[in-house]
């Protein structure tokens, strides 16, 4: 989201990023020198916050809002009162069980949907929202930094092989299943250390669970790191055990820097890996599969090196930032023109 906002800003558009004050989203936006709007709401203050947002929309002459599903009601009310900008829903996961709510809010508020995998587009198609003009698959554009030097893990962890994980420290990322796999992995590869970058509500639970499993020496919880590029470049293997994803950004970045990847076969993983050609795909929530794949990868360094190099070429071509951002810009303008034409 922040990379897309920065790219649109760089293309000459006036862009604001709204989010919770002090949260990761606004911190990352501020790091890219984007204009920000600290903003939070809940069910109890929704009308008041929607009115406040509508005044901002009118004052800044906002033409278009891009938001996640959970923000649609707020955005929709604010847009109705704030000059009726177009609303684009960003769908990064398949529709939830409350399909009726998604369809109702789409009918009331939404002028278009952007998603980052064909898997999700097909899911929307199954509930009647898959019109090509209404929903568009636009892959995440990879943000590369080839000038950054690789992090030196050997200073802190001499002699260790590093398997990197990057993602929020929450159960949905599959880290509890990873911890269940660690005893088997440690037995076969005692020199391997999992280095987990990310903060989240389950971080302390994960630390405690690692102690309960007796694997606290096989995993390091580094917490949140704003720019983890140097860590991607330095790791030996990247592991992503997530239970669900849209298009998984962290594995994409690891692949862009030529690293072999083990990840779960969820949502966009097939598209990212070109149907498993450029990564080892495993079923979600399966500690035994995690262990087998990680051990296999470490036992086949030549094959993994070749896979990483092929992944690097594929990702840099398929997920080229400039091409994807041009696609996004075109779609946003098309939906805005369509809204004005129809007078919705």
C-alpha cells in the first residue's frame, strides 16, 4: 500500500495515507515522506469520524479513496458527505463468509476493486463481482534496493545457517506451526537458526511457546525492522509458513534477491512461484511438511541456488514496479472517469 502511494505521488498525484497514529502504516508512509492523516474509528464513533473525514475530503478536493474492506463503511459515508470521490476496495484476501455484506457494501459504496492475485479475482467472480471493468488484478510491484549491503549475521550468530522469516508475529502467519516443526529440523540441521523479523500481538506467546518446545535456541525474534532488505540479502533460506495470503510480499522480496524460498501453497503463492517452479510449496498448517521442505532445501544447496537465481529473474520481470504502477494508475483513472460519467 505505501509503495503504491509513493509511486503515485512520484507520478505527479497528490496522495495522503491515513491510518492509526504511531502505527506501522503511517511510520512507513512518513519514512517515504508521504503526507499522512492520523485517523482511527470504531463502531461507536463511526458517524462522527465519517463526518470529520468528509470535511477533509472536501477541503483537499480528494477524487479517489483506496481502502480495505473493513474501512468501507467509514469511507462510503465520508464520500457521500464529502463530494462523492470514487472508492476503490483493495482486496488482499478472498471474500469472507459474510458474502452478503461484501455484496451489499459493493453495491452501495464501491466503484472498483483492485486485487493482487487471480485466485482472489476468481473468488469474487464466484459471488458475482468478477466483471473485468469492476475488478482488476494488479500484481504488487517489487521495490528493489540493489545498493544496500547484506547484513552480517556472523557477528551475532557465528557459524549458523540462517533461515529468514518476515511477517507480523501473529498466528495467521503460521509461526506456531513453524515452532512445532523446529525439533525435527534442529535434529537434522543443528546449525540452522530461524531469524524472525516482525512485531505483532502474538510475539510474546511465540517466545513462550518456543521455550515450552525447547527450541528457543533455534529461533531469534528480532521484532519490527523498518527496512529488512539487508537481511533478505544475507540469509541462506527464506521460509514463509503463512496460513493465508493474498500475494505474499515477503517471499517475493526474498526471491527478487535470489534466495531459495519455502512457502505455503495459499492464494497467490502459485502465481508468485510460477506454479512451484521457483519455490518449494507446502500445504499450510503442516509442521511435518515444513520440516521436510526445510531439511530438503538445506541438503540440496546446488538445486536451491539454481532455484533462487531463476526466481530472481522471474520476479524482477513479472513484478516490475514501474509496469505494475502504470497499470494501477490507469485503472484508478478509468474507474474515476466511469463514476463521473455515470453520475453515481
